[in-house]
């Protein structure tokens, strides 16, 4: 179900049941007359859409979807399993278990026609729209394309950096464009390139499963910051959550993530954590050697004489960070 809010006789915006702002589908409502703000309760029928206008100026759209007998058992199984995405192969297996002999492609076409399966950017993978959505509406999951890509093929990909912090509940803000990491030399499907910010990075720790997605662990995110500082889009936001990120890591995990990394990564890490975790810095026992750049080689913002770090990217010195009490 979605609602359309009327302000001063104009469409304001469409708000889905998950409070995600979406765009009004004009072709469904092109015959609907705009009503003034102080309107009486009335019902207008527009093609297959029932529009109810209330005195609070909220319009509710509900789209009915048919369930033919030939698809009833299949839909019942999908409603019980509630998969986020459905592949052609999965549909074939479910159809076989339900005793249906109709080819999976034809079943997918019929379900899509009736609004039970929704198109995703990944060919051969659809989003399942269960009955409680009151219509063929997506749940607006920003990581749906990643789920669809992983449902179709195994990929060495993981949610990274700010997106990982958001999924770990270490940050209240999700990035405008979600970030995923994939090792260098690995082919990136076009659907992922078009929908996400793709970063070339490989963690040592196995990703953690969060809401069914592989997500870099907090320690992997922490070392990523030191390994490739230029991968971070907003260092101001990252430094804000750095104390919480550090609190979610263990020394053993940090040591595993540092394994095999160049010495410059070790130096950047202790430079970043010198005020937040002096005991951790001492335990890592890093010896500075030669100039280390923190950020691209351009005009300096500051130079740290203790670690011989040339910082060109941080908005303020990490020495000013205050640890959690």
C-alpha cells in the first residue's frame, strides 16, 4: 500500500508503507482529477485503481491482483517461503514440488503479468511482491539489485565502508549511493556497476551475513580506512562513527585484517587511532619508516612528526578525537 499526500491542490510525493520516498506512477493516475486541500471524503475509480480521498488529504491506492487456479499452489508456496528474490531455477524447483508441469519461463511471465513478480536489473531474477503489499509494489530495498545478482551467481562481493556501517547499525545514515567491494581482476556485472559504487578491495576476514547479504565486518572496514583512505567519500561522517567502529573490533580481528598489508597501512592505522586507542597502538608495535601519505599527494593539511604521516584528506587531526568513556 502507498499513500499520496495532497498539499495546496498539488501532488506532494508518494510515501510507501516503509516510509521510503518514491515517484508517483503517472500512467496509473492520469485520469485522476487533483482535489483541493479541504476536500470531502469521496471515492474515485480510475481503471483498476481505487483511490480514496480522506478529509486529511491522504490518498490510498490499492491494486488488486488475480490468482488463477493454475498458479494458486505456486503462490501459496511463495507466500509461505517469502523469498525476497526469485530466480528462474528456483521457480522451476518450486513448480516441480507443487506438481506443475508448465515451464518455469511461462510461469514467471504469468506471475509478472499479474503483478506477483517484479522486474529487477538482473536478468532472470525477479522480486516477489507478497499479498500484504496490496499491489505490485517494490519494498524499495536499496540493496535489492545486489540480492538479485547474488541469487543468480556466486560473486566475491561484500557490502563495504559506509554501507557496511549502516547495516551494522554503527551509523544512522546510509550513503546516497551504496558501496560494495570486490577484488581486483574480478568481473563486475553491469547491474552492480550501474546501481552501486564499486570499490576494488578484498578483506581477510570472511564477510558477516546481515539481512542475508555479505557485509564487511567492523574490523575489515577499519583496516580498509587505513589501507585505502581515498576510498572514503566522507571522512567527516567516518570520523564521527570511528569510536563506535573501533569498539566493535577485537585486537585479534585487527591483526588478521592487517596480515599481508603493506607497512604504510599499519602506519596509517596507528596515526588514525593514536588518540582513540593508545593501548591498541602500543600493542600493534608499529615503527614509522619513511614518509607515508594519508590521502592523495597534494597540498598538506597537516604533518604528523611522530608517525611521519603527510595528511591531505582528514578534516581535522585524529589527535583531537575523544575515546568513549
